[in-house]
C-alpha cells in the first residue's frame, strides 16, 4: 500500500484513501472545438491513451481525504510516485521530472 | 410525542464499551453543516460570522458548543450542540446574503462515536490506517479518512480523545469492530 | 523423560513435563519443546509421509523452514489445522497431533507404492498423463490426484476461532531477533523513535539459541541474550513481538505481520483471538532474517534421521535433545563441524564425518581428532540404509572407488548456507549473484530498508552484532569470542557409482522433487528457472523452497551449461510463512466482511418479515410476504394494493447530491442532457446523465429548491460514481463555476407513497404546504413539515399513480414511516419492496439504469431522444452522440415485448431471434432486459434491447429456451399501463 503525498493536504497519506483517475493533462475540448472535430479526432480524445512504460502523468483523487483531484508523475515500472502537483499546473517537462527524481534520490 | 421518541440514530446502546483505559460512546443529537467557501473569503467570513474557520486543511477550532473543522481547501464542517442551531442558522443566513458560498444541513447524515482513554489510539487504529502518534496527528487535527471500508471523519480533541464521524448506515459496521475489539480486550 | 534427552541441557524447563499425543500415542515432553524436539527426545523421527511418493520422512530442520515434518493439530470441533511444521509447533498439555498423508497408518502406508513405481512418476508426470480424454478429468484423474497427492486434509467445519487485525506504525521495524536484529534493536532503542522487533520464534535469540560457547562482551552468549532481552523489555520505546511472522513486504515499508496468540495455549478463553494481523507501516525496515542451511543432494538424503547440521545442533543446545546416539555427518561446509562437536561434547558418539571437499582447514581437523572423530575427506555418501529411520550410510571415495559402510542412527548434513532474501525481494530490492559463495545477496534497496547479518551474507556473531548496531545508527563494536564460521564449497552434484536411475536424491523434500526431475525438465527444453520450477514443482510447496531453491538452481544451471544468474531465480512472493485466512481477514469476517448499509426504516421492514435483496452495498426490502405467500403472490398483492389504494415504499437509498451556488443551473446543464436554466423554483425535472462517450450513466429526479440550490437524486447503486463524476468535471474541466456539491444521501429518509389515496393519507400530517393539485402539481417540490418534523416533499411518481416522496431528516425516518403506516390502515396501506417497485415502473416503461441499459445504450437507443437538448451548446456526452457509430442504423433499441401466451413470463437475459429454427449459432437480435407478471394487466410484460427494434413494431420474434421451448412475442411500445398518464391526476 503506497503512501501518496497529497499536494493539498501536504502530507503523505495511505493509498486506500485515494482513487486512480486515469491519464492526466487530457483537456476536454470546448463546445466550438467539439463541433469542429472529426469523428476520428474526437475518438482520439475519447479513447486513446499513452500507456507509458516509465514516467506517466496521471490523475488521482483524494476521495477519503480533502476530496481534491490532483496530478502525479509516477513510474509505471517501479510503481514509484515521483511527484504530485495540483491541477492547473502544466504537464512537467522531461527535464523537470529528472530534477524531481534527482531531488528524491538526495 | 416528545422529540426523543422521534429521534432514532439506529443504534440503541449509548455505550459500547466502558472501561478504565477505553470508553466508546455514541454521541447524542448534534447539528451538522457542510460549509463551502471560496478560500479568498475566509478572513471576511470569519470577521462577519465569528466562526473561527481554520485556514489549514486538517485544522479545527473547538468552542464551547461548536466544533469547526477544515476538511478541504474550500470545505468546512461544523458540528454543534442542538441548542446552537438557531444561533448558527442566523449566522448562515447572514453569510448567504453577503458571500458566494454553500451551506448544507447534514445533521442527520452522520453519527459520531466518541473514544476516550489510554487505549483510544489502539481502538482507532484497528481500522484507521493513519499514524496517530502526536507528532503526526496532534490534538486538534481532523481529517476525512477511512475506517476499514467505511469513510469517516476522524477528530482528535485530546491526547486520548477521538471522534469518529460516519454516515449513518456505516455506523453499525464500525461499531462491530469496536465490539470485537472489546471482546478481545476482555479475553486478553 | 525421553531417552534422547540430555538431563539439564538446553533452554527447556526440565522441571515441567508436558503431555501430548502423536497419532493417538501419548508422549511426554518439556515446557519449551516443539512437537519435533519432544518426539525426538522419545526417539521418534518418523513424522510424516512425502507428498508424491509417500516416502517416510522426519524433520530436516528446526524451525519454520522445515519442508518435511508437516502435521495436523486438532483441538475440538472445527479447530483442526493441517500442514503445521512440527519443528515450530510448541507443545502444551493435552495437545493432539497427527501425521499426514498416510493411510492406513504412518508405519505402513499403502500410498508408498508410488515410491516403488516412482520411475513412472517423473517430473511433469501429472501434466503428461492426465490429459486425455477430457471427460476423465473430473471423474477419474482429479479425484485420484487429490487422494494420492496430499497435504493435510482441509477442515470441513466452519472455523470457530476469531481473529484480530490492526494498523500500526513505527519508525524502525526489525525483522528477526538473532544477534543482528537484537543489536539493531538495542541501538535503535537509544534514540527517540518507535522501535518494533519481531521474530517468528517463541523466544528471541535466533542463532544464539542453537549455538552455544561464544562470549559477547565478556559474557557467555546465553547471559548476554538474557540481559539484552531484559534491556529491550525495559525500553519504553521498543515493542517486542515473538511468535510473529513478517509475511509480506509491500510498497513504502508496509509490512504485514502475523502474530500467533493462542496456538500454544492449552485452554482457550471464549472470544480470545487466535491470531492478529498487524498492518505495519515503518519508517525504516531492518531485515535480519538470517540464513538457512542447505541440504546436500545425495541418494537417500530424505530418510528420517537425516537433517541439517544446524538443526541437530539446535536440538541439543536449545532443547537438550540428542538427535541420535551414534551420529554421522556429511558436509561441504566448516560450520557443520561445530554442530558435530556440540553433539560429541554431549556424549553422543560420532561414527564419522564425511566431507565432500578435498581439503580441510588444519585446525578443524585437529579439533575433530582431539575428540577422536573419524573425518573422511574427498568422499560422499552413495546410499543410506534403514526403513523408517536411517541405520547406515555407505561412504564412497570417488578417487579410489572404495566403499565403506558406517552404521549410524542420525545423519547431519550441510551444503552451505542460503541468505534469506524473501522479504527483501518482496520489497523489490535487487539481488546480485556472489560467484565465490554461489549465493544471491541483497544489492540495491528499493525502499528505506537494509539487510544485515547472515541474510546479507555476513556470517558470524560479531559481524552480525556490529552490522546490527550500525544499521540502527549505533557505533558499538562488540567484543566476541566465537568459533570461526568457516567456509564451504557448493556442489551441484555429488559423484556416485550407482546408476542414476537407481538413485533418489531429493532437492525439494516437500514436493518430492529429485535432481533427476530437474535434469529431465532441462532435457525437455525448459531453460528458465521459472519454467523448471513450474514443470517440476520445485519450490512450489508451502515452504516456498526455503531449503531447495538454490540447490535446484545449481543443478539446473549445470545441466544447462550456464552460470546461475543467467538461469535466474524464482520470484519470492508473500506470504513468507503459510498464513491462515483467519489472520488475513482479521476482524473482517461475518457481518464485518463487507459493509451492509441499511436505511433508518430497515428495522421496521425486518420486524414485518420482509425478504431483503442486496442493491449495491445496501440491503433493501425486496417484498413483504404474508404467511403462506410466495414471492409471486406477495408481489401481485403489493402491486394491486398500490394501484387500487395506497402503497408505501422505502426509497431512502436513492443517492442525493445537493448542488449549490450561483452557477448551479449552469453546472446542471453540463452534467445532464436536458436543460435546467428555466426550471422554476419548486419544480422538479427528470434528468438523464451520460458519460462523455454518449452512453447512459445515471438518471433521477431533480428538484430546484432555490435559484442556486438543486436537490439531485441518483440511482441507489450509482450515487458514489455520480458524485465522483460531478466532482471530476467540476474540479478539472469547469473550475471557474461557482458551485459546490454535498452528498446528502443519508441526510434524508425517503418514504414513497403511491396510489390514489396518497394525498388523503398525508394531508392531516402536513404543515405549511398546500397539497391541492393546483398549487402542488405533479413534478413539484415543497418545503414544510410532516408529522412535526421538517420535510422536503416531492410530488413525483415512479409507478404511474399519484405519488409523493416524503424526505425527512434520517433520524426521524422511522418515526414518520410508522406514523404514516398506522394512519394508512384505513386505506389498507401496503408496504412494498423493490420487486413491486420494478413491476410498477415497467408497466409504465420507465427504465432502470443498469438493467435496461448496460453501458452501451444511448438516449436514442432507450427511446428517450426527447430528453436530449438540441439547443444546449454543451453537455457531457453531446459530441459523442454524433459519432457515426452512435447514429448508425441497426443499433439495439429498447422496446416492449408481449408474449403470445400471456401466462409466460420471459427470463431476463434470454436471447431473441427472428427464426427459432435457424441453424446454431443463431443470429441473436438482443435480449430481454426486464420481465414481470403484471397483476394490473393480468398478463406478462417485458422490455428488451433488440436490434433495430423501433422498426419492428408488431413484428413477432422468438425467445428460444433450453429444452426446445420457443416463446413467441410481439414487439410493442414499452408502455403497458395508462399510456396517457391520467392516474397521476387523481383528486
Ligand atoms: Zn488531500
């Protein structure tokens, strides 16, 4: 059972309080955009996900905690969380993720 | 018919366990409100209402007849004695006029267990995965968490005093764990 | 006292005799004995029969690593535990122990014919033989295998014991209380931190319990141990847990600890937990699990009396039991010599030490010679003699070809040491191959965790103590005098002059896997150790290959001509030690196994004899049978009473979410397909919710209580997911909206009253609400009082009758229900359950999400295009509804079905076809989703999802059933009763 650092509660909390919520940084198109999208483009948004081997940006929900959705970078091979951050922050760059990893490794 | 006869929390025994190092009670009728306020308004709301809403998630303020807790970045929970209802509702009516916020009466949604005694930490930990050492869970801390499969709000009002608020239908389940724990203690 | 007991020796209490029975015969042991040590004290080595060949077996080890000596303990009705290791099982007065896997008894076992015919039972035998014909599997092969190949019998009665569980936290968790773990605990105790020390054994000490003679800080090791135990006991910040197995190591230092509380206690107190699971979160984990001695793989190495040298050493030093009177030893490691010396020093005759190595350190040889022990180097054991106990060994010197028989009644063996990496591997710490000692050692940690002492390949007491201190932040350097741990040589295969087909050298004792089986697996093409393991079952027994994995790896890698690391190592998985399901469940059994939510009115329903059904995790009243009624009769009566006069229904489980804020209507517009902006305050509207993919997700009635406040209801099972769905969109896609959500499901008890007399019933109880149809029309909500308590009163109907849903604060729910029920007697008020509710709504063609829809049904498919706004610019699911697939011809549509025979009630889930005589597989058009007997119509009704259903009105379709019956039914609109909705308007 993981400990997950909630960026709102600002503490490590047991995984059992959280729910996974899929890949992060997939923005729902606004109504005008939706109308302009072809079926193929819409399907891409709806159904296609990266399925990353390695660092994955994903969403978690602190359902039995502060009730907030937030984002996390997690390694899908080691399962380790590298960083959690609030919604609204941009998708972290590869170099940013590397910095976080370096910081975590002391 | 008296109000007592109408009121039924579903669990009949007020006391589950009564011993020197652990006492578990079912708390009597309370009023409860969920407050949702924009974080930028807290100072102004506090000034206008005197509610003393804590700013930090997990913080709380225990007053004479009310207990105010911060559960999320824009979420507060107020539990108070029944006779504070009118006073609170007046405050809320006033706030609703001047602020954009949400106040919902959830008095009957929850039931609260009170745990007291040197063994209270152990009793909470049979189902709650949080580290309850004073360093990690100091007096005054509150949080939503779980007790086994039941969502709860855990509050600490003293080194050996805890409250477990849960939705009404989860109360017998939680009480069941306390009963087994009590049997265990008696047999050990 | 048994004849093999050494008076006054060991840590057992020689003043306290304990009587127990083994296979019905009474034995005497001492307080502190295990079943194995007590039996050996009485000269009993034969403890069980092996898994496949039913060969006689005795204890190989002395603790939890034991592969052979599995026994069953019975202690009264329901308390029967099979497969316990006799070597780790404490005796108590009156204990009843039986051996396993033998019939009719242990000394004469019919199953042993497997042994005689063992040439026919090689690796993969079961896989190869029992595969054809298929029909034989259930009736012949499986019963045969189950009878023949067995561990202890599974208990047949429910377990009367209770178990406990808890979460726990500490700063330092130390697993293993040998010298390394003890030194770590002492060092850790001196800091301001919470320390937990766990050990599987009954007492602390680890290897110190079995080996004597060393001094630590000037004291004999026994005295040092006693003082250390006292110090730890005094330390306020240290929790010591014996009889506690660390069974699994999970993410972020979450370690499962299983504590045995009563298995060693002679009399049980009622309510006392048998075991307790501690779900421990540690800041840092120090693994000091030690190492397990490796058996040698030689012909006849499984005869009772053949055991690990360290085990024999522990039997003499800890239990005061000589494993024989005339022992021999076969070794490839120096450490076995100390074991033999300890036995020799207790006046046990040593017939010979056979050492497979060519050369031996001079000082060891000198020590042996000073005791008059005959050491034969560069030799092996080519066979062993004796039936149920070893009687002799044949010593074979491969260089000279000489053979010599040596008589003995016990044989100590040592093939070196295997560091215990189980928990380290659970934690995903990496391992590295140490070519010098031919073992795997811990490499890189994946958690805040460290391996110290023998499990890190660091042998010897001093090394372990210092490593322990250092690991816990101490700097103590212990002064230790001890025998040199020495070194050894690993042999993959020992030479033998006897032809391989006539030998039997066991690698995995518990699963009866021999060296030949492993070689056969390699010959048959298995190249990875994971495959060899599965094919031979090596290491797959309850001991998880603690004594066998590395020998198997050595043999397989030699056969493959590869280095061991290239062949790999099998994966270690929890639990480290076999664990009861009871411990895993802890308190979570019976009514605590999962949550059963009940409404405030549930106790009333129970008192009325309601039959319940689970809906999600709620239990709901299903129907209310009167004496002599079956479900059909009860439901027919409930339906009729409701349509004729008045029914009362507990709808409290409906999900409720309060949506509040200036942007509430805007948010509702996004979440539901229909528009909300113009819904007046005090009005209600049915809402349909889609997922983004366009499929129906949930539905419910929504009331507007104020401009900025909606009372939203959801389906019973859908409440949590709808709340999440709403929060998700609000927080991540529309954070600019000023609106908040509060779950109020349990704030309100909901009493649904349906029937022509519904209004008449409530009228006298309602205050502050004008109930007249003009001011309180259908689909409206008012706030006021009922029975003196606050209410949100909805005029809605899910039955087609005049209906009200009385919402009152939950703790008043039962009171209001009882008051209304009593007053309703004059209208013959009838309580009904979910089944009647389903029938009434089906008569009206209302859908149940999840029954008539299945996650692939669009509003159009369900015949509900009317509820999808054409004007709104956006709502969840809008764009998907335009996808070509979702507007294509030939989708399944929800239609009604009327059977030709009105008495036939179709089966829900039954498939529908046009022509029942077409060849199989038939072209299936869809399936029946809802089907009931309609008392109001005097016939059956059904709803179904049928391909192109809307274009099949009046078409006749068939529903073929098993047994050749083909029901015929006509496609109709799914609206069976009061299509104009006139009954809602009763005055
Ligand atoms: Zn949080």
